[in-house]
């Protein structure tokens, strides 16, 4: 299972990738999570990425490509992986193709998760994350048992700096300009499946699993 989850910010790629990863035992590679960890740890990479992320812009291709190359080289990825948030530009997609080819491998499927824009804005502006264990909640759609506290570890939940309304708008614009062209890119390669990302998390998961089963990837 060598899978890419494609879609605008907030369509639920991370939520779905976590569930697929647990269900099928394949590692999730989230460039957003890796970059946020680097920012928290104030590494050179984190310091370089922070300004772009806070403004809702993409981090340079060279940085994210390096991150993914390192991850794909780990033994855990030998039997497959779920890419969440990568590739995000056509040059990243081309580089991914070359990386896999160099390993005698290729992508099996790219799933394009689609959610109406107004729903995505609600999901992003209401998202709350745990700064300690990285669990993700939503004030309305996936509220924690005790308002403001993480169900898993009890830490105080925070809003991601890039989930503020104006940054969300900037991220959606960047998506349209730089990432949406990947839909055409992968459709032309006959690798793309569209999945409706609206409705309950479990319904979206079921639709995703149906696509994987239809392509004999489970
Ligand atoms: P990244 O972390 O990848 O952000 P993103 O793509 O904008 O995606 P999100 O994490 O915002 O949303 P998601 O689709 O995973 O939704 P989630 O499941 O959390 O990237 C952040 C930044 O890092 C970028 O802006 C860029 O600067 C940089 N970056 C990362 N990768 C890069 C790359 N390849 N190249 C260059 N730069 C890169 O769900 C959202 C909310 O909705 C949650 O609260 C969740 O609980 C809720 N929710 C989920 N599903 C449902 C549902 N079915 N119904 C109701 N609520 C739901």
C-alpha cells in the first residue's frame, strides 16, 4: 500500500491517515506533523520552516523532499506507507516519482479527498490540537470530554497558529494555485480516485477503504 492522500487543508487527511495507518499497519508520513515537531524543537529545519507555515505558505520543495526521502528510506516504509500532505506541488510529485523509481517501486494510488470550502473553513477554525501528544479535536465535530483538555493526556488544547481565519484563507489560496494541479497530474497517470470527504469520519473511512479494496490494496 503506497498511498497519497491529497486534498485541501482541513478535508480530514490527517484524521483518515491515522485511522488507515492503525487499521492496515502502514506508517503515516505527514510532512506537516514533521515540520511542526521541528518548529517545536527549534531545530534549524524548524526555524527555516516556521515563517512560511505561520503565513500559510508552502515550505520550499528542497526541504520537504529531503524529509520524505529520509522517511521512505526507513525500514518501516518497506511494506508501504501513507503520505499525508506530500506531494503538494508538481515538482514534489515528480521528485517522489523519481525517489520511488530509484527504489524499484511506484505509487499504488492517490486519493483526492473532497469537501466543500465552507465546511473546510469550519473544520480548520474549530480544530484544537494537543501540544503534548498531538491528538486532534474539533470544538463542535470531535469535542474532548472536558472542554479545552486533551482526552489522552490531559494537557491544555491549543489552536494551531495557521488555523486562524486569515491564515486559513491564505492556505486555501495556496492550495488552489500550487496543489490542486496535482489532481490533473495524477488523473492523467490513471492513479487518482476521488472520495467524498463530507459527513462523519467513519463514513469517509468506509469510502476510502472501498477504494483501496477496489484496487486490491488491502
Ligand atoms: P499540513 O499539516 O499538511 O496542513 P494541511 O494540508 O493544511 O492539512 P491540515 O492538517 O490542516 O488538515 P487535514 O486535511 O489533515 O485535516 P484534519 O484531519 O486535521 O501542513 C501545514 C503547513 O506545513 C503547510 O501550510 C505548509 O506551510 C507546510 N507543509 C506541509 N507539507 C508541505 C509540503 N509537502 N510542501 C510544502 N510545505 C508543506 O481535520 C481538520 C479538522 O476537522 C480536525 O479538527 C478534525 O477533528 C475535523 N474533522 C476531520 N474529519 C472530519 C469529519 N469527517 N467531519 C467533521 N470534522 C472532521
